[in-house]
């Protein structure tokens, strides 16, 4: 204790006191009076030190606990509204969608972000994440608005055909981007063409084709043809220059009249710079598949769940910015970090600690998405048995009590069998026991670099927290010093 008994005194009838040793009172004989007094002293320096240390621990803990939650951009236009299908699609006018693009070089967590129209509809509270230089697709009502393209988020609320003023806010409430079309959409065509409104280098344009370019490089734009209803070629009168000498030539009487036409200007050379040069659309190999998953492990699910991905190809594949998405309960999207590669006929093990994907024990679905949003593979299951993994076995999936992360599957004590509804496996007999492990086995340099990027992105957002904590500690110290002078306990 920091406040303790300092002295205990007893008094004789004649008023002479008998004083005990501090903290070890020796009780006097019974002929002494029972009157006594206690005196205390407090070590205020220790009290103040403990209070300051407690406040400091609270501030530091809040800081480091908060860092992994969000690594969002704080700068204007780090994320932009890139394309809007306000008119719907040829399938349905209700199949609206909005596409965002990450302009920055870092992944961004969308938890707490908001896309909101000025009139309040739609109001979209985002979740999940977007990897660097990549797209994020929001589809209205269901995942069928953009055909064959997986949505990153499903929202409700229609866009007005007469226009909307859309604003994008980050998780701190800062305005990141705005598309002000309150007086009318700046581009795009409704029925019957259904061409979207795309961002370009100078503003907005109408997409070249119906349906636009969801999760892909924007098009060169629709060609605008100026109509000339009378089909007339504009002519201008020309007056000969005053200093040009006229010459006369004799033409045979019956010869046809002719005119000399100056040669056309040569076409522009390859050195000319066009207004817009679309980048080539990247291609991604097939044969990157889910191979084994463990939804219901023995022990803590948060510590022991994992997903195994297999490369069926005879060459190494870079799967940077590919994503894993679950579809039941709380939807989580995990973007793989840059630089992640799977060797030929090799494996990638992703633990729940790293992906933050929670596989439900009753039922769940997983999708493996390429950076352009196309589904590379998917798997669904129901009622995961405790301690068994779900294994791909040629044209079906089976539960097995033999867990084989990083090696060829072994089906033992299988309790259920499910037909595969995903791409063909290929020759699994050539598998190599090569494992590229993420989470536990990811190289430390890559892991630290990826996490350091998150910290750097948000460090300035937590500076106010540190300043507030330090201010509290300083004022607490001043208050204690004041109380030290005023406070005395005597009983």
C-alpha cells in the first residue's frame, strides 16, 4: 500500500504517552487508558507514478489495438468513383451498379466508409477492402446486376434517372470524392443502348459498349458523330491572291474539263499522341483452385481454421491482388498481398489469423476471385464435422479426418460427398509437396512490409489520440501535486 500506519500512541492516566514502534505496536498493560491516536503518511510520488503509468498503458493499448482495424486512405482522390451504371442493363433497368477505383499504391479497408447521395438514396455503408490499383464493385439488390462479375458489396436504393450528387466519405468522415450530377447525368445512355458513365482523363464519357466495363479498364468511349441532315459539304468562296500570276493553257475543244485536286494531308505518324490510350487488359491463368479447407478444427476456430489453394499449372503463378470472399453471415473479403506466388503444382495455406475470414460451422461458401472480379473457383459446404477437413477429390468434395495442408489430399473417414461445381482439377497425380504458406509460413520480410504499409497509412490518424492521452497524464500529475499539499489524514 502507498498509505500506511506511521505511529500508534497510547496515553497513561497522567497524560504521559507510551509510543510503540512504527507498524509494530506493542500493546501496553491494562492500567493504561484506552485512548489512542493513529497517524498515517502517504507516498504521493508512488500514487502519481501509478496513475500516469495506467493512463500511458491505456493510450498505447488503444493505439496499437486500433491500427489493424483500418488502414484507410486519408487523402482526397485516393479512391474515386470510376463508373456508374445509373441506367441499369439490357437485362433490367434495376440492375444498377457503381464502381470504385483505388488510385493509391496501398490496400484500403472500407470498414466505416460511406457512399451517399445528396437526397439520401442510396446510402451505402461499405465493408471489406480494396487492393492497390484495383476496383471495388457495388451492385444493387443482388449479385446479378453485372453479369458474370462478382460483386464486392450489395446495396439497396435506386439511382435517379434524372441525376444524383454522389459523395464518398472515408471512415473519419472526410470527403474523398464527389460526382455532382444533381442537374443531370454527365454521360451514359439509357434505353435501348444502356451504356454506362465512365471516368476518363478529362472528366466523364459514355462507354463504348452496352454494359460498360465493370471491374475492368474503362473503354475509349463512344464515338460521337455530328449529324448533317442535308448531307451537304460546306464550301467557301476563294479569291485569288493578288500577287499570283494567272496562266492560260489551251485545251482541245472536245476534251473533257478537269480540275487539279491537291493531295490529302498525310495521316498522323506514330509519334502523335492520342487523347486516350486504353491499357491492355491483363489475363490470368486458370487452374488456381481451392483444394482443402478446415472450417471446424479441434480447438479454437480463430486459431486453427485454414484454407488451402492449389496451382494445377506446370509454372509458377503470381496471385497478388487475387481475393477470397465468403458469402454467409458477415461477408469478409481478403485481398492477397503483392508478391505472393504459388510454385508449379504447389500449395498456398492461408490461416484465419491472416485472412480474418470466419468459416461458419453450419454452412458457408467461398469464392476465389481474380483481380478483374471473375470467379476462378468456389466451394460450398453444410454442417462441418468437428476436426475434419473438406477435400477436393477428383470431381467431388469429401470430408476427411486426415488433415493434409501442403500435401496431396488423403480421404479417411469421410462422412459426406459433394459434387464439384467449379473448374476441372486437372492431373493431381503430378502434385509436388511444395508449400507457399501465408500467415505462419509467409516470409517475415513480406509480412512486415505489408503490415508496415497499413501502419504508415494511418499513423497520422492516431496522433490526436496520443496527444490527448499525454494531456490527461500531465493534468493528472498537476492535480496530484496540488492534492499532496492539501491532503492530510488523521484519525
